[in-house]
């Protein structure tokens, strides 16, 4: 999952957490279980906007690259996505 961060840290965490829970509930309704273990399902915040550096610092340093959702799930945050050897960075800055 990739999230565009154009808001402050508190609002970004709330928004991302609610989105992850919504996706998890939708998949559960279809009989699928989300594996929240590290390296299985991760979120990649993408920087944009004037407060994005502050938000990124809080997410990756103060929150130790973890996002706790309102339902209590913990999602690992990553700076890049790698699939079949191809790396996609979360930003070019």
C-alpha cells in the first residue's frame, strides 16, 4: 500500500491506520486474512507537501517505522518497495 502524505503527522497516522483497517475488513468479508507480519504487508508513505518531512521523521524515527491501526494491527512502514528485484523508492527527494 502506498499513501500520499500531504498532512501533519497525527492526521497522516489516523488516515493511514483507518485505511489499512478498511482494507483488512473488506478482505475479511471475502474470506481473506491479511498477514501483518514484517515483510508480508507493508505501507509505503510517499512525501508531498510542506509538512511531509516532519511527518516522515515522526513515522520512521519516533514511531520506529510502525503504524498501529485503530483495530490494533501493526503495519511496518518501508522507504522503498521491492518486487521481483525491482526497487521503487517512496520519493525521489
